[in-house]
C-alpha cells in the first residue's frame, strides 16, 4: 500500500473486543497528534459495536472528507450465532435468556431484506439515539431498514452455535440478520473487509494513501491541467460509459486528486483532497 500522511491518510486498526470504536479513534488521534506536535483531525468509516472485533478504518486529515463514500462500501463479516438464546441487545453484552429452541438447519437470508434495526443501535429517532431509549427501559418498535446480504455461507454448526461468513452492503446490521434465526444472538462478530480494505492489512502504526480505500470506485484519469481545474472547483468533460450521478476517483498518475460526480456531460469536483498539483507531485 502507498504511504499517506498526517494531512491526508488512512489508518487501519484491528479493533479488539471490549473497546468502543470511539475509544480506538481517540487513541489513534492522540498518538498521531503527539507525533506531529499538533492536533490531528480524525474520523472513521463506520463503527463497530464494543463486543465486535476487526477492521476499523480511521480517516486522517483531509481524508475525513471521504467518510460519506466509505460508509456505504460493501463489507464482510464472520459471525458466530449462539442458538437457543435471546439477547435484548442482539449481542453478548445484552440480557441473555435461554429458550432451548434451536433450528435444525440454521440458514441466514440473502438478498434485499427489510428488517428492524437493533433496539440498541446508534441511529437517531426524533433526535435521540435508540440505545439511550433502550437503556432507560422504554418499550418501542425499532424502525425498519432496507438491508442487503449478498452472501451468507454457513461455515460450522455444532448444535448450539452456527458460524457464518457474510458479504453485505453498507448499512446492514448483522445483529438484525442473525435475529431472523429467532432464538439467536451474535456471540462473536468480526469485520474482515470494508470495500477493498482488509483486516489482515491493519497496522495502527501505518498511514496509507486514501486512494487505497476507494480502489473499487471507477477512475477518471486526468492530466496536470485537469487536476488544476478540479482543485480550483472547475468541471471537466465527463467520460463515456458512466451514468448520471456516478462517483469517480480523479487520478493524476498514481496520485489521488479527489472524487468527482458525473452530471450530464460534466464531471463536477465533489470532494477534493489535493491542495495543489505541486503537493501531489511531492507525494
């Protein structure tokens, strides 16, 4: 992977169980700020629940502008469902109840799904996080969301636990998918992939180029004049073969200029990461 910088980069962390994503991001920010001798801006590309492990993508500096794209990237997980039990949070940290009802052949659904989000989730309803209401003991119907599961392959089943590998669209709640087994909850959950980034590449001490996070986005190749135009907010002719609204990563050679959006016959700069062509040449 190409190196990034404190001004514009991505840090990949393999989050351990028992830590919040907020705590992990804060720790990386402290370490980077200490190394830089100044405050370094950080963000994330999707959190993990405290009990979950795996890939946490931390955005650094101007790369925080990429959050909107990375939140919707496809993701992969490995999940262990404990069968014959329920959890009010859908995971191991909730109140557990043994029912003993175990499906003979547990399978997770695939395709376009309409499922309720977990009661203990961070989405806001009427301006308040759902988990705040759940912790107060309020009774409510969680909102339903469209979720997409491309693959849900059962890897193991011992009568009490079933292990699955899941490929899904961004915004899919794996706890909700596991809940379709009825008396089951997520005992273990590990994120193994976010877009083109993988957990095995995680190294909290390394900063990689933000283009690594958008390798699956189609590229628009530009010359130096085109890069200058985008940096200064000007449009370029849109390439053929891309429908209106398509997002493209603008590339000057191997250097990432930013993201453009196809608007009719024009490619409009939407998220520019480069401060200047000279900065790109220095990378």
